């Protein structure tokens, strides 16, 4: 039944995406591990981890597209869910260090020893267990989204007001996680990781496994999001986006539907964050920065809002561009480029890369396309 | 018509008594009383600002009255319920401006309206049963959009959107339909067809029609309630109402 739910009405675009990611999951680690370093086909470990990072962003973008593209909830705080998932993974990785830290304390992470703490705070209990930590990767963002959404959606906070409070949410968490006495490593965050499930995080094979795992989770996230949007619930969610009060008068409890997709989306963002942390080797409060959440919105807009595949594409393309831009002589101009890109896409490609490409393709095949309604303006 | 059964306060399907509501001091509805019997079709007219839309908002739970009783089916207090709960009780609403889901196909618009459980879990794992598909097909036939089922609703003409919305009301299968200006912006031919459609619906549903178009109301041939400044000014057959001096003064006597 689950397979039927996930694979119902699979279209060609989705199938191509799945095949591509599945291919990457095998090909990239193979080119890294099996091809000798001198060969032109060899993929260096650093490149592999960099692309692993892009794919984490792709998953984050899909999670945002689920709420923004389909339900019209413009969350400007999705980075908070990503970071919370990342912190849950980071806490597990910190506990794995054991007595190998600078201070050699078998229980307390280095920063706690440094702060003269005598025992582990209660909220760090259990994070030495991988299954527990993975549960928290889902629960911490999921629960926050549920409680936040329960209040916001019941009170019918919508549009720009909702965007502002999601932004405030991530900013508040940024300030909180900066504080040393919160017990999450303050400004420096969590880093110097050693092992994951007993394997060295720095090792080439572990990196390859993490990359493959990211691909697997991206596929899973895409299938779940797609299963949701093509179901009748997905139609209700689109209906809410386009005519919220009409949907209510049809007898749908709009707040519950919003809460459902918002919570699922937050869990997905959490998983993306959890995969991101071991591949970049650090998680600190800057991940909560409002600018990160806004950038995520730009990825989705650039790739194509309300298409899932487009969002993932946007996540990869914009971040690839960012890597190129910020590493050369153009580095000081990256933010200008990003801003210009957003303006360009909003004005000339309102459907994003994927939507524009699709329109172009259809126009080529059928010279007189059926009239379609204009997309609703982004809130 | 028929005496209330025990537990019911009234035999009427819809019972409004002494309802008042004001917005920032402006009394939109003042002491409005109105009853609709099961199976009845009623036309409501009144000049702009008479409180017609506010009355619909109160019945459908969008606006809460300051004072007054609003009972449905003789025993359910509508003032305590929200929009979704009232819709699920069996009160459907068609808006003045046609509101359909532009980015859904015509068929999906009907599917979303189709009477069914509206919970998150049920909609997530929904499968359309054969009987439900047949109902959708029937409705598409009634509103003459069967051939256009795969088209996006946003691409329909104004009149077709009005019909699609009436089709969505049919799919909801409500006990009471509130229809706000169904003939607005329609050609004469479309208006006549809409009147036929509504009369057909009224055979097994109770209907309240708010309308400006006198010709349209004459075609419906039902009891008319005239609203003025938030309360009932006159009630009765159209000929009798249009002979009423006060009505002529405030509404008909341009």
C-alpha cells in the first residue's frame, strides 16, 4: 500500500529525477573509491562531499516547496528546521567523540568542560544512541513545527504575517543557540567530529556512504512529497493555496491540512540538516540565520515553485553558482548576483527554470497551447 | 407545515430570530428574523447594503452575530460552529464572484466538493469509488461540462464558472444551498438556463437565492423576502411584494 501511495501517477519528469539521483548514488562513490586518484574520471572526496551538501540543500528545497509551492505558506524560517535536525545529528557526533576530546572527558563535550560544567544537561541524555538521535532529527523540528503551526494556523495567521513570524522564529533560535549557557556550544557550535556509527567521519569510504545516504534520503523525501501532492490531500492543499476560504466552506478544516504539510515538511528539512552536518563537519548557530531561510526561498523560486523537481534543481544550481562565485575574484559580488538572479527570475521566468523549460518544450510540440491561468503571485 | 418532533425547537430547516450584528458601530443586520422550511426555495432581494451577504456570512459561520438565534434542522445552534463544521452539517454556499479552484481540472473541482469525509487521513489515502465516479460524471452532465472535464477551471468563461460552482454545490449534496447572485454577469440565455438548473436542484434541496435580477426571480416563481437596512421589509409572492409601497420606495421605485 505504501509503494502504491508513493508511486501513484508517476510522471516522466519524476521518473527521470529518480533515475538521475539513484545513478548519482552509485556512480559518484564508485568514481571516488574505485577509480585511482590520477585518472581524469576520479571524483575527489572533497568534490563528492560538496555535491553531498548540494543534495542536502535540494532536500531542504523540496521540503520548502511542499509548503510554499503547494500550500502557499511562505515560510521564511525553514532554515530553523534544517538546523535543528543538524544539531540533533551534531549532538550524536559529539557524544561519539568520547574521551578523545582535547580535555579527555569521557562524558562531557569539550565546550562543557571549558565552561566548567560538572555534568551533562538532561537534554543531552540519549544522544549517545544513534537510533535515539535519528528519532530526534525528526522529532525536534517536527514538534516545533507542530506547536508553532497549531497556534499560527488555528489563529488564521496567513500571508506576509505568517512569513514574518517564521522569520522571527528562526531569528529567536539563532540568538538562543548563540548563548553558551544553552548548552549547544554557543558561538562555535558543535565540531571536531570523530566517528559516525563507529566509522571515521573523515574517511573516504564513510564520505562515500554519506553521499549515497543523502541520495537515498533525497529520493525518499521526493517520493513522500510527491505522494502527498498527487493525492486528494494534495488537491485540497492546492485548493487552500488558491482559495482558502472557499475550501473552508466546502467543509475542509484548513488549519489541520496546513499543519500536516508544515510538520511533514519540517521533518524533511530536519533530515536534510542531519545529513549536511557530518559532510561539512560543523554545525553552528549561523545555520539559523534568517538569510539562509530566505536563500532557500530563492532556490525554490529559481528552480520552479510547485514542481518539487524544480525546487531540487534550484537548490543545486544556485548553490553550485554560489561555490563558483564565492571562490574567485567575483567573491565580493555574490550577494549582488543572488539578488539580481532573484529579480530576473521573478520578472522573466515566474515559473522558474523548470516551468519555463517545460512551456518552451510544449510550445515546440504543440504550436497553439491551451490557455492556462496565470500563476498566483508569490505572497 | 409539520409539527416539531420532541427535542426540536422548530420544524423549520433554518430559523433566524432577532439576529443583529454590527461592524465598528455600523449595524449591518438588525433584528433579522427568517425561516426556511424543508424543501423550500426562497429568493432574497434588497438594495446594496441591505445585509444580504452578511446574512449568508452568519448562516455559514463566517460572521458571529452579536445577538439572536440561528438554528438549523430545528436543534443545531449555528452560532457555535465554524465554517467547516457548518459545511459538513449540510449547508453549501455559492459566492457572488464565482470562486472555483483555477489550477484544478473541472473534474477535480467536483471531486473536492464531493460529499465525503474531510479528514486529513481520509484525503491522503483517498480512492474514488465507482459510485462516486458515477456521481461526478452525472454532475458534469447536469452542468454541461462533461466534455471539458480535463480543462483547468481557470480557463472557463464566467458563466461556465458559475455553473461549475453550482455543480460543486450539487456534489456537496447539502440540505440547504445558499446561492449568491447566480445570474450575475450572465447572458440572457445563460440566465434562463441557470433558472432551469436551480429549479431542478430545488426539487430535492432547500435553496436560498440572493439576486438583483427581477426577471430571474420572476422565472424562479418562488416566495420573496425583501431585506432593507438589515431587517425584513416584506415577504410574499413577487407580485404582492412588488406592489408594496415601502418596497417600491426603497428598492423598486428607481
